[in-house]
């Protein structure tokens, strides 16, 4: 039996999450648009940037809320959110391929983290770079793409478990610590 206050709490948490994601998305998008000038001037280009940032902010909020041991349902939900953005991520990367910024470090960590705790730590650190108010256009876009890379690592680490209904709550995450 659910109590009415549980529903109120759930609705309040949902409202807070939506507000957080909308605010962060707008902040990051405005900084990138301002720094890149006309790179995202068409509505389609703005849309691919907006969706990529929104999905990343959704994932960031999940990381803030879940701690070192996310619940399977929450991980599946955010995994589906990331999956919904994959085409947009590739279009964004393709669109940004010609940007040259001597200050930007366009390398990605090719070593996947071995557990969720390390992945979460790497993601939170990368998101700080993405939110930096002093970052150049290349640094902003590079950090967004690096964060997207980590989102895809999360999907790769949790994917097999999300389709196996025989796993228990404590078995679902491949590299859980």
C-alpha cells in the first residue's frame, strides 16, 4: 500500500529533477552558443546541440542522486534516455569535427573504468569542465563529447544486465562494488 505522502514526495522530486535539467541545459547551451558564434545557427543544429546537452544533464542528475550504488530501475531509465540520444550524439560529433581550438584537448580516455564508482567520479569531474564559465568553444564541445563518451561507457557496462530478467537487484550491475 502506498501512502499519499509518498506520491507527493515522488512528484516533488520529479519536479526538482525537471527544473535542474532544464536550468543546466539552458546554462550550458547558452555558453556553447555564445562561444561558438554561428556554428549552431540553424534550427536543426541548435536542436542537435540541445538534445545532446539535455540527455547529458539527465545523466548528470542521475549520477548526483544515485550515489555509488544506483537502483536497477533508475539505471535502466537513464540508460534508455542515453539510448534515445545516440543518433544526436553522433550528429553533434560529426558537426563539430572541423573545429580547431589550440586550447582544447580533444582526447578521450580510451580505458573504460572498471566499476560504477570510478565511472561516476570520472563523469562528475568531466561535467565540471563542461560547466566551466571560462572554457573556450573547443573546450566546451570537447568536454561535452567526452561526457557523452562516458555515458556510452555506462550503457556498455549495464546493457547486458538490463535485458536479463533473471538477475536480482544486487546482481544487475556488471562491475558493481
